[in-house]
C-alpha cells in the first residue's frame, strides 16, 4: 500500500500485520469523521456568527477581521438554535470526506502557505487586549468607543489631538509589550500541544467510542 511516517517512525503498510493496518484505518476514520469533522463544523458556526455580527454592525463594519472572538458558549448556543442548518453542514462535511477518500485527494491541502501559529496567536492576543482596553475608554467627544468607530480602518480620535486606527494601536501594543505577549502566546500554544498530546494518548488506548468521548 504505502509507507506512512509519524515523527521518527516509518511503517510499511504492505508488511505490517493486517490487524495493525485495520486498527490504523479504523482510528484514522474515527479521527476524520470525529475530531476533524467537529472542527470544520465549529468553523462554519463561527463563520455564521461572524456574518450575523457584521450584519448587526452594518454599514460601519463589512469585514470579518473586525469581528470579536466567539467563545464556546456562543458556538453552543448557535448550534442549539439552528439544529437543521447544523445537520445540513454535518452531512456536507461527511460527504466531502467520503469524496476525498474515494478520489484519492484526502490530505491534499489547497491554498497558500500557512501562517506561523506563534505569529497568529501573538496577533490574536494583542488584538484582544486592544479591544478590551478600548471598551473602557471614551473618544475625544466623550463617547464610548465601539467597534463601529474603528471599523474599516477609521481612526479613533483621542484627547490632545491624537488619533489612531485599530491596527496602529495593535502595532503600538506589540512594539511595547511584544516580549510579554509572545510569552503568553507560547504558553497558549504549549497548553494546546499538551492537550493534543493527551488526546492522542487517550485515543491510542481507547477501544470504544465512549472512551474517545464520541
């Protein structure tokens, strides 16, 4: 069949015991239609939440990058409120996986180069901190600062004749607090890595769907 590699280990499936090959295929399918399908579904729900947020903010906001981070509770609430749409998406995701398997395109990545996870996390933290701080401030006119005021690159006017766009404030935050934010970002990524490794250990020992948490 093929050689498969994980870290420093390489296995030739042609020479592997049939039971091992079947177990690998079974666990692969469980991961694909379980964890990966769930991740894709959550992505669709977050996209729907973002679209609804943008609609509520129109005409000031028209781009997804200005949307807030939606937590697990928001995702769960949307899922519970839209079971029919969630069911449709789930079936579409499964159909896409089946098609990829039968056409031999599973694992083929489409798109440009991936961003460095550390850079992505650093930017996410910095943007979150700036949003939180802006929510506690008022502009030069004494009005509360909302996402509408800094959407689409609009500058926020502060006292003393100063004005900054949201991106400029994020850049200032990164210039001033880069080391602290990077340390926090590395911790977040390390925590995610530990959880992922723990999940692998659980999956490796699991023999039932219940033990896999499915």
